[in-house]
C-alpha cells in the first residue's frame, strides 16, 4: 500500500494568546487534491506555512512525501513546491529570466535548466510572452508564471495557497486545467481557497477549517448530503395521481398549485431508486433532484459570528 503524500497529526499553533490551529489531522493520498476551506483568518495559510517548513508547529507531527517535517526539513523542501497568495515573480525580469533563475537555484545545470524552462513555457502557454518583462503580464499570466516557477524543481507535493485570488473566470479556469494535468501526472495538491466552485471542481476531498479545527471532511457530495435541504421534486399530470403518490411516499410538501410534490432526500442513488419503485404505476410527468451546494455547507459548518 502506497504511503500518503501528506500526513499530519495534532498540529497546533498559537500566535501569542491567539490559538490558530487547535489539533489538525490530515491524510492526503498521492496524486490527489485536498481543498482546505475556511473563512479569512481560519488558519489555512498557517497550515501551509507549517507543512512547507516556513514556520514550526507548537505541537504535532507531519510527514511530507515520506519525510518527517521536524527531522528532515531539507528533504521536505526538496520534495515540495509552494505557490502563495502573492506572486513571487520578479517584475524586472522577463518570464524566461524568472524561470532560468529558478532553474539555477535548483542547480539543474545550464543545458538541463534551459530545457526545463522551455518545457514549462510551453506547458503554461507563456511562449509568446516569454521575453517580455513580467511587469507587462496580466494577472492570469503572472499566476501561470508563478506556478511555472513552482514546477521547475518537479515537486511531488504542491501547496497552492489561494492561487486564483483576483483572477477573472477565464484565467481561473486556465489555472484549474494546469492543476488537473499535474494531478494526472501523479502530483499531490493541497489547495486552500475561498472559491467554493474551485473546491467543487478540483478537490477529491474537502476539509472545512473553523475555530482552529477541521469540523468536517469528505468528498463534495458527502459534505452536501450532511446539510438539510436536499429534496426530490416530482411533477404529476393530474391531482389524482399527486394525491395518491402523497399517501405512499411518506413526509412530503405540496408545491402550491403546480401539481408537484417535494420530498426530503439526501441524494443517495439507492434510496432514490427505492422511491421510484414505490411510485411505479403513478403518472409522474417530471422528476428533478436538488441538493445543497458548497455555499450551504460552508455557511452551515463555519462560525460566522466569530468574525474570523
């Protein structure tokens, strides 16, 4: 069995009297994406800074790509890449020069470094702008260049700390495409984001951070099923069939004069099939399912009164 790319147990961190992390546990399989959701100040960036060796935890243990965070920090740094909230791009250099600088810092050697730079310019769709100063790049181009700089060292694990903040929808989706390609190649991603659509699109699993603790973790669908409000809406051809169906489906609500019946449902396929079996013989004109989205999950699970 392959060891997880990221494991953490009991991570704690305080700044003065303020407890930011109060016992965080993580387990991220290789070649997958974990999205860490939380309000501003919830501790998402602190998790990234600890796991990327930028700061130390007050307590707890972690292993990254098989290396112990405390006893093998150099090996951890060699195995990871970090793209933070703010670009690390040098505006005075061209895109190509930024990447060459990173290749030199990784001691790739002149020939190998130039090959790697050319590969990344092509992969991140930056060839046409490669020899322009980075100061002329759009926001989306700067983020792609920033991500390319992270990839120079061919990291096994990448921490993306709110990587698409401030980008327009087209640029955001371009970054998503790169993330999907990386995961397909076996790279592991820990993503922090405030864009719930981003987590829904990219993450294999989502962890919700609130009050210094992970208050829920699961796939997007699993988290949505935890929140009340899911239902099946059935429409009938006439009132007779609606009345008859209402007597066999259990708790339900009529939708005014629309010949429709709203039945609480968590989205589970097996129970939906059982419901349809009970309705066999009734003239159902249309069926639709409705489940809470990640907005509902986020609002239900995080402490909005704490002002974090």
